[in-house]
């Protein structure tokens, strides 16, 4: 059971989060300008390292913020976590 | 030595002192016609069929640790071909047919037993999906039967058939020819078969690099030195991304942890393999008497081969909900496997952008049952430098082309397949 | 002292043991009644009663007796209890005795004394390890027949046949330091951590703290060690923030300091129904100290499985803790010092110690000296070749051996029997490294102990440390000192700066003689007698050697091939010995052969405890709408949709299912109906950039949506497949309300949050899921306006509330939102009221609609009507593999600008002409049904595989059209209207000829929507 540091709420149990996968694939600004190969690479090819991995999680049972987490896929150690951008105030 | 009751009796007289080695442990040669990376079931089967079907015997299987030590060793060993999409159905059916003759073919009892794989339906939508799948299977020449509630109840008496259950059981789809086999026996059988045809199985030989000249692969760097190769095939399961990365390729694969749960052995009480997609749970009883249970992937990238409590609780909760009398049985072992989850839930057995480099990966949950078919098709693809009709759809470029084989319809989110 | 425990307990000693002799407990084993005392285990009580034979072995069905006093017990597995509460495979040393306990041996038939399966023993040469791979291959049916017999022999005990009547609880806890094990090291660690101010949880599987001290006669502070134990416990129990969990086994260590502990509630007897039977603790600890002790191992010699062969320390435990003598005359066989202590304790309690057989040529040290002083005969440099006896040990056959345990070739000549009725063995100790290994700590080989110990240089990523025997300390003084240090360090690492000085208690250091690593006694005739490594799986030295000859040379292959270590004691006893034999056979040092990593759990855990309360009806929460009670009271038949339960239809009288659905459909088409649609997802969007955001997530245009108007929208996944659909209503200048399908409500919300937070943080849009805030219902049918007029406080004429318009009002006095949206194809109004008013509003509507015969309808009728209208839904048609074009939505796609999934639509496969396209189907012969889930083929010929043209997605009987209709996805379907196909359902043995038609069966012009 992972313990993930939510930058907004503090350390929380894994069960409060949902996984969002590789954090290193921002959506292209203009998909129409991409070739089929480039679009496919963005859509289907992800980082899959045996080691440290930057990934997205959503604190879905908490503040519902999407956060970045650097986690080791061999040891599950959470190296760091961060807010993706300053929280908007409503 | 041919294995039989007679050889067993002959050896009994000699106190079993004269059994030959099941396979050799040779040092690697400097060059092979084909090098297969990965000594699990798929890699060994590929080598076996390269030798047997294509006469290519100058083959090495390189294994980082020991053969069969990866996912083959922690699988729930279920064999079935109950797929809806035609590309999957025909491939897995071919594999199932190979299973049915595998013990004789390998002269090694892989203990395949068609005990029936029963998929439970809990809602009308499940029933309709199962009907569609069962009908597609039948039209593809695969056995399938729709069971109603009483038929499910009589086939698996321990199920909670209460109509007021949280997920009441309305019926099921049965593939009678589906079943289970022994995971280690499959590995050993293929290893012995490949070895006896001249294939070198190299243990403790980790691939550390892939030497390329332009679009051609020259061979592999390993912890036992450079090994030249006419062709190189990857059958490295969850480590496919890592190995392909050495050749500069990115694969549409993510590695995710999946746990199998094994109970203490009890007297036989559950014959069929029972699965439920609604609660994500699959339960069977091994020949030794252990219950073998698995469910969903843990849900995040992992190479750790270790289980995870939330999924364990969920899957066991589901198993106990389905089988309330199993609650007092005890979990003996957790096995943590790492699944190579593809972007559409279907496998890849394909040529790559490099001339003489081939990949076999993306098995998701389906790797064990695919072992014979995967090896058979991969051997064909490597030997002929083109896919067989059965794996023609399992290409790498299907994602680019928009021809994904998405059995679950979950889209490019690998941990949802 | 002499052994006299009364007639019923012949092996009981008068004044030893931590049992309550005032409380006699009666129990039944294999049908015979016995008695024991409070504080006994089933094993100690059986031994006290002189019961030797407790089970049969798995493969050969050999007679077996109790070997150990703990979780490592391989033989004494019993079936406990009867009926629904029966439990298989429990280990007798771990079962606390209670009054009325009923247990029986397993794996024997008809009885443990006369077991037919013992014929396997005669055949045993034919059944070496891996025999099943080599035979039963020709013909296939031969294997399947044999397999049936092998299978019948499988398993140990019986599973209960009835549902478990007991409950299991889960509990969460947090602490600074979790200490696993309350032996000397664990107690010291807990004490040190507690004094440093740490919140401590101390968990131990025993019913009493003290661990190994309970079975020994050690001295601490020149006093009985138990005194010290009690002092420590008293202090711990009074310290704030310390929790001592007894009968609580640390089962697993997971990631990031999470441990699960299984607590047995009560003393072993069935618990009263208000209590859970077991409680699974989920403890998040900052630091973990593993002080789980060590497990004694055996030495392999001929027939070493004869009842009466026991581990020496276990015999010592039975004597000191339970006041039970293992026999009258003991032969002790050892390669290390610890068995001397057992011999001395037995000697002092009146057991005659015939001799200590020590493989070491020159034993020495304080224990040795004490044995000599007590007059015990020691045969140094000797080994036990074989246990002699028929049904139980009668003598040990002893001969001189060399330092590798090999007897000379003339062993027969030099061997002599040493008589005794119990043979106690010690082959050294293995630290219980399981938890350390689970936490991914590395092991290293310790030459002195000849075993693997935790490698402190390779600590696991979780904050875990080992202390005491679990870390390889074999002297009490070291255990205590290590425990104190570990506790102090753990508290400090947990962030507690206070560091108290604790003086270690006074424990005398023994002078010792090193262990001699002998794993088996070998002599020329050894192969005639089975030398067991794994008693439970009947794996012998010869089996391991055979595996090596066949090439199974890695430890995993050997263990897999022989089943060594695969038993329910998880290899506690045999693993290291098997490894050592393997290492010897392949002539490789043990550390290079390697070891296995241990996976959870430490000892087997009931599935019930893992599931806890979240199984059965509580496996998933059941979501109910605000109107659920009304549905239940009015004949609703419910159906699960995701977590929701929804009314499928309402049965009136003795109506059959389809009759009810047809009645509901006709009521809506001809009059008016009301359906509960609260389960649809609802998302509130506010902010400057809502319109722009909607443009990016839907395929159609939302820039032109006016305030007070609604619009249908379709979302794709990035791979171009239809993801979800719903309506969007513009409530205000910067305020929108979106609906989603029931199935995808949470997935859509999460996806939109992702896009706004990660991809487009510059957009000014705020999302709130308001699904639960509103009760929603749809009033549909030509008479719907007439009903609405009666309850609404606003003008609902078509001029004021046209198709796809939205108004706020009060309905029957309740603030409401009214949307003129239709799914049924009739004039219809979707009405949202605050959830708390849902049922009252529903009832008010039903009352107001009585003159119009307002009819409640369920999801089935809704489904029929949407099929009649050719509306796709997520699931059957939008199955995750369908593009908007496939579903006939191509004209809806906006011409300009990007949206999620647009780029993928131009991939060749998605733009291909041979895509499946949604069409309607009707049967060629009007009275025939269209089988649900059927596949479409051109001709029903009888050769497989069939080329399939498409599939039936949704099929129903349409009371409106008067025949079966279906929506289907068919290759190039839109070009095939008028063509005939066959809908085939081999499962139902049906094939029906159908005609391809337009998917909109009813009112294609949409005249009824607008009224």
C-alpha cells in the first residue's frame, strides 16, 4: 500500500488516488499538424522504465487535484511529488 | 531418453540414478542464426518451433536468471480461447489446439486438463455480451455454451446463487475445452524439447545491449560477452520495453503488477475455472488442491513483482462473495507477476522497423495460455521474415493505422484492459 | 521431580508449565475424548495424553507425529471443528485448547491408524519427484483418467461446505514504531522505543508475551527471565501510546511501512456472534522492528519422520511451557549447543537422557560442561544413521561420522543402537527472515550459523530493521542488547529526539562451541531409508539429488520439481537444508546457490480476514436514487447499472416481464410516463471559458448555445472512439450543466478535471459533480405537458418552453429545473429537483397525472423506446470500438477546430470504407424474434469459421412497430439497406433472416418531439 504525498493534503494512502500514467506526454498543442506516426507516438508510446518514473495521479478521494509523482517502479519508493500548477482559487 | 511408465519403472530399479539431464547448460557460442531474448515459456516455445517447424537449430535462448522464473512461474495457468474479436479468437484457438496435443508433442506431461472455463454473468448486459461472445466463438469454430442459472448452480455448487446477492449470478458462458496446465512443466517441456533439437539454453545471461549497424542488428551484448546473431527476437514479457529500448525502439507497452493468490491445499471441491468480469475475479483449484485466485492489475506501472494490499483485499472480497464457504480457507502465498500491458489489450508478434529484429510482447493477462501459439507464430515470423496469417493482425503499426484489436473497448489506457 | 500428571495426562509433569491446572478442558481427537488444561495447545495436550500418531504424510501416507511447537509444524495438521465452522489444515501447536474442541487427522482413510493410501509407500520408487511429467501421456484420455485419481488424492483437509457464519473486522492504526514479536528482543525494542516517547505497537502471535523465554529457563537480572518479561509488559501497558496486541501475527509488510496484522479474537473457541472472529489490522508505521526469532531446523537421517522424532527446542518448550514430557527416555542428536539445554531441562524434569549424539568431534562450552556434570553421556563425533522402531521411535542407530556427517563404509559394523522413546534433533537455527525479505531486505549467508541472515547493509526501502535471533543473535544477552538498540534507533528515525538511557538487564553470556554444518547423515546404505527434508510434501534427500541429476540445478527449479518448501509451513523447516543438499550435489557454496525471496503472508491468513467486512452484500456499495423506496413499494424489479440499482420495470399483478415492458412503452407512446433518471452523471461548469472548453471536448458545436437552451453532445477518446454522450444546458452567461451516461459519470468527471488541470490550466472553468445533489426524472409522452401544467408554477406552453429549452420553476412547491429534452422520441420534460425532494416530487407528479393515467416506467421500456428511435447508447453500440461515423454521427462533427479525438479520426483504419456502421434490422418473417447477441452472416452455411458481417447490438420486441427490431453494426451497413442477412445465435440454436433498414424505426421526422 503506497503512501503518496499529496502536495495539497499531505501524506495519504494509495486507495485515495487514481492512477493517470506517464506524466511526460503533454497533449500536442496542434494535433492536426502532426504526422500519423508522431500522433501515434504521443497516443501509444509511453515511458516504461524499470526505475524512476514520472507519473500522474489524481487525489480522487481527496482534493481531486491531479499531481505529479516520481516513483521507482522497482522498489515503489516515492521519490517526490508536486503540484502541477498553482491551485486556482474559486 | 523417452519418458514413459516403462522408463520410470526401469529407473526405479536403478534408484533413479541414470536419468539424463533434462537439458544441457552450454556456454554461449560466438554466433547463432537466431537469438531469442527471454527464457520464459514464450521464448523457449519459439526456439522449439524454430527447430521443429522450420529446421532452424542454431538458436540460443538467453535467460537473465533461470528459465521460467518470470511470469510463467507466477501465473494462474488458465488456458482458454473464449475471445470475441476474430483476430484474438483464431490465434488463441490455434494455441488451445496446440495445448491439446502438447504433452505428446513434447514427450513431457504438461498436465493440461480441460476442466471448463466458466465466465459468470451478473447483469442483463453481461448476458448479452456473453451471448455475443459465445456466438462469435461458435461461428469461429470454438466451443462455447450458454448456461442458465440452474446449470451454473449444478456445475459449481459452492457459488452463491442467491438472487439478492450484491452481484446476483444470472447465467454464464462456458468453454468446456478451456482448462489449466502446470506452469513449470510447460517451461521444462519446451526447454527439453528445444535442447534435444540442438537449441542452446543459456542461463544467467542478461542482455545489456544490442549492437546495430544501421537498420541491421548484429548481435547482443550480454553478461557473458557479445553474441552475434543473424536474427534477434525479444520474448521478454514485462521487460520488453527495456530490451527494445537497447535497440532504440519504443513499444506501446506498460508493465503492471498482477498478483496471483494461492490458498492452502484442500480436498477437491471446485472443478471448473470460474471467472467474473463484473467483480474482477478468477478462481480455480489446482491439481494439488490449492485455490488459485487472481483479479485486476494493481493499477500502476511496476516491475516490483510484489503484491499490493488494496487489490488483494478487493479480489479476495470478490472471491468470498462468489464463494461464501471459502472464507475460512487460508491464503498461503502471493505471487507477484509483471504484465506487459499493451495499448489495446492484445498482443504484438511482429517485425519491427529494424530488418532482423522481432518482438513478441503485450500479453497482458493472456500470456500463459498463448505460450504454444505465441512460440509457433513467432517462430514462423522470424523464420519466414513475415507473419503467419494467425498473427498478421498483431503488428506494431496497427495503432498508427487505427486498427487496434480492443477486446474490452477500453482504449489506449493499458491498465484498464 | 517425576512425571505424574494423573491418569488422564500420563506425560504431564507435576510442577512445570504455564498452564492453569484448576481449569480442565475436555476435547476430542479422532473420535477419542481427552483432557488438557487452560494454557495448553492442541499439540501439548495430545502429547500430554501420550498421543504420538497425529497424521499421515501427503505423498506416501507415512505415519507422522508432532515435530515442532510452532508455525513451522509440518505434520500435525488437523481438521478443526465441524459443519460450517470447520477449518482445514490447522497446525496443532498453534491451536489453543478450549473446552469441547473437536479435531481430526487429515489425509488418511479410513483412519489414521489404518490408512489405505499407505500403499503409495510400497510404490514409492515409482513415484519420485516429477514422476507425473514422465508418464500418463499416451493416450490423452489415459492422463485424464489418471489425473482424476491424482486429483482425488490432492489436498489436505476439507473446505467447509456451508457459508462462513463468522464475521471479520478491519481496523486501521498508525504508530511510530511497530515491533513484530514479543520475545526478548521485541520486548527490549518496544521498551526502548516507548521510553523515547514513541507511539509503539507490539504484536505477537502468542497468547502470552515472552516468546522463546516462555519455553526456556533463562535468567535475567539473576532471576527467572519471566519476571523481567512481566516488568517490561507492565511498563509498556501503562505507557501512553503503547498498544500490545496478543494473538496477533504480523502477516505481511507492504510498501511504505504498511503492515497487516491478523488478530485472533477470543481464546480459540468459537466467538459469540457479536464479535468478529479475526481482526485484520492495517498499521502504517514510521519504523518497523522485526524481532520474530529463529526457527530450529533438523538433520536428515534414515526414517527421520518416525513419530517420536522431534526438534529439541520444541520438546523443551512443551516441557517448560506446558509441563509435558515428550517421552520417558530421550536420545538427543545435534550439531550445535542448543540441544544441550533441552537435554538438561529434560534431565532435570525426570526424563532419562540416554545420550547426546553430537556430530562435532570435540564439543565444549558451558552447556556441554553442564551436561557432563549432570552425568549425561555424550557421543561426540557420532551421528544418527536411522531412527528405529515400527510405529514410533524405539531407538536411534548411532555410528561415528566425519565432519561432513558421512559414516564410514563399515558403518554397519560400528553402529550401535541407543534406546529411547523419543529422538530430539537440532540442526541449528534459521532466523525468521520472512518479514525482512517481504520488505525487500537482502539476505547474506552467515558461515557460523550456516544459514541466511538479514544483511543490515542492505536494508529494505521501507524503514525496517531486524533484532535478536531474527537478525542472527543466538545468545539471550545479544538479543536483549540488540532489541534495545533497535528500539532506540527506530524511535530516533521516527523523529523522536528524546533518547533515554536504558541500562541493559543483566544476562550472563555463555561460552559456546561453534555449530558444525551437517545437513544429513550419509552412509552407504542410506538410500534404502528415506531421509526426509520436507516432511509435509515427503521430499527426501534422494529427491533433491535426483532433481539435480535431471538438470534442475537452480534452487527454484529444484524446489518446483520436488515440491520442497511448497507446503503449508512455507518451507520454514526444509528450505535451508534442501538448499544445502543441492549445494552439496552441485558442488557449489550455499550462498552462490541462492535463496528464495519470501512473499506475504508470513503464515497463512484466512480469506475472510483479508476480505473483512467488504464482501457479500457489502462488496460494493449499492447506490439508490431518492425515489428508490417508491419503486420498491410499487412492484419494481431492479437491475444493477454500475453501482446503482435501477427499476427495470414495474410488475402489475401477474404480468410477465415482457408484458410489463410492453405496457409501459404503450403508456408512454399513447399517454404519459415517468422514469427515474437520477443516475445520469451531472456536472456543473462555471467560468469565463466554459464555451471554449466544451468546444474542445465535444465533437459538435457549443459556441452557439444560447442561455436557456440545451444541446446533445458526443465526446470521443483520443483514439477517436466514442466515449460518452449527454446534454449540455446553458444555465447562465458563464454557467453550464452537463449530463453524462450513468456508466461513465465518474470517468468523464475525472477526464475533464485532468484536461483542465494538466493540459489546459489557462482555461477559466470550474467543475463540480452535482449528480448526488439532484433527483432527476423524465416525464414523457404526448400527454406530458398536461401533467406538467398542473404542477409547475410557470407557463410550459411550447412557445414558452420549446423543444431543447430550459426553465427554472417550482414544481409542487419545490424549486426545480425543467429541460425539454427527449430520449423516448416523445414530447418530454426532464425535471431536476434537490435530491431531498425527489420522492415527494415524484409522488406529487404521480398524483397529478392520475387523470392522464401517468405510468411509471423502467429502464427496459426506456431501452425499447430508444431502439425504436435509433439512439445509440454507450455499451451495446458505443462499445469502445465505434467511431462517430460508425454510429451515424458524422454529420454532427464540427467542421472547424480541434477536439479530443479528432486527430485520430483521419487514421486509415478509422476512415476506412469497410467500417461497421449502425443500421436497423427487422425480421423478414415478422413473427420471428431477433436473438440478442447474435452475429450477422450473409448465408447460414454450416462450415466454420464463418465470415461475420457484423453483430446485433441491441434487440427487442417493439410494441409500437409490432415486431422484433434491432440495432446492429454491419460492415458498410449504410450502403446495404434493403439487403438480407442472417442473425445467427448458435448458442440458442437460432438463425433468423433479417433485413437491413434505417436505424430510426419510429417517427423519423421527429414530429412528436416538438408536439
